[in-house]
């Protein structure tokens, strides 16, 4: 891992080369660095609800699907179900996703690549016999749990009875 001064130097060089924009200020920089790849609040709440219902899973398990490497948020290995809890901004939610107002030259292609990666991952998982469940971070907990439970065990008697929102 890079030390703090080396990290700052590498970041400054990347900004100079135009690989990505320099932060508008130190606060924005801290905010962006605090974004998590795993264990986001919606993901943790969903995992807790599934665990309370007795479901056991792997979290953030890397799956190698030929050329495609993927880390679903929740993985039911025996059932071959991969669950993703997608952030509205990062995955361009049709309801809450918004176009960036600064540094569009960087963000627009990045968000487009995220969407393309999601499609590639879905196709690779399906080709490998996996069922994919994609949920938005804003979805109600009850409907998210219901979608996951339906994918794990599609029999009608195994629908969940979870109430409440996040």
C-alpha cells in the first residue's frame, strides 16, 4: 500500500495527465474517498434481514467467469444466485440517477462504463448458470428481501414476511 505522501504525489500526477479531475476542494476529496465498494448501508441492512430469516450467504465473494471477474455483494453459492445492491449515482438509476454538473468529461464516460460493466457481468453470470438479482439502493427492504428470497427458493410457500423500510 502506498504511504500518504506517495499517494498524494501519484494522485497529483494523475490529475496533471488528465486521467481524472482534481477534487474541487479537500472536503469533496474526503467525501469521495469515503465511498465504499462493499458493506454499504443498504447492503448491510439487506444482509441482516436475510440472516434473520435464516438464509446464509457469502459476501463480496470473487467469482472468476473466464475473462470476467466479479464480486457480487451477496452470493448464494449452492443456489448460484448473485445479488447486487447498486448505488443510484454509480449505476445510473433511472429514478434517482442524475447527470454530473461538474467534470462531465470524466463522469459521463465513467458512468457509461459502469453500466456496460453491469451488462457484461450479468451476461457472464447468466452464461455460467447463475441467477442475477440487481436491486437499487433506494428499494424498500421488504421488496428487496422478497426479490432475493424468490430467486433463492421460487416455491410460493417460501415468500418472506418482512415488514418495514430502511
